[in-house]
């Protein structure tokens, strides 16, 4: 595993409950759970109450995701489970909505199609790139 500290975790108190929560909350098969953990081993260090549940609940409610859409998003971008809602996800979603003039439905479609968008830095990636494109291609906010 990519996270050797996992060997120090208590199976009954930490690992088993997390794997069970991930399996039931996201309706993951064993193969999907394995793929998620291998792609984002730090998920095993995330707290259910402080990270996993609030993040998945926030994504579902703020993007109006169905259970299957949430599952697809998490499987495509497992690291989203380690993102802070208020430090990362909410600012990025708000920025995308405001600066790209997206409706809630368009935003949902964008995130489901390009989940990595949620991991981009506003200051280092999103803002400079959109500003450059608008300037160099004479694009309006709606384009």
C-alpha cells in the first residue's frame, strides 16, 4: 500500500469501519473498493465523521448528485474524499459557477464529466487559465 502508516491502524476500531462505511455508503463492490484504496490510500486515514460523510453529503446536496453519480465521481477522483469542503470544494464550486456563468445543471454536468476540476487550484490554475483564454480569444463570460 502507498500509505505504510496504515499498518499501525487498529483493524476493528479504524480500518474495518471505514471500509464498511465506504462499501455501504457508495455501494461499492470489492473490486471498486480495492481500486479506490489503491488509488487513494490516504482514504484509510480519513475520519468518517469529519471527512468522508461530510464530503459525500456536501457533494450530493450541492451538486444534486444521485447515489450512482456520487459513486462514479468518487471512483474517478478518489482524492475528493480527502478534500476539505470549506477550504477546497465549496470555493472551487462557487468559483466555477460564478466565473463560468454556469447553472446548477451545467455545473453538475461539468464536474461529472471532468471530476479533476475539483482538485484544481483557483489561483494557480482555474483563474489564470480562464483569464488567458478570455483575453487571447476575446471570449465573453458566457462563452
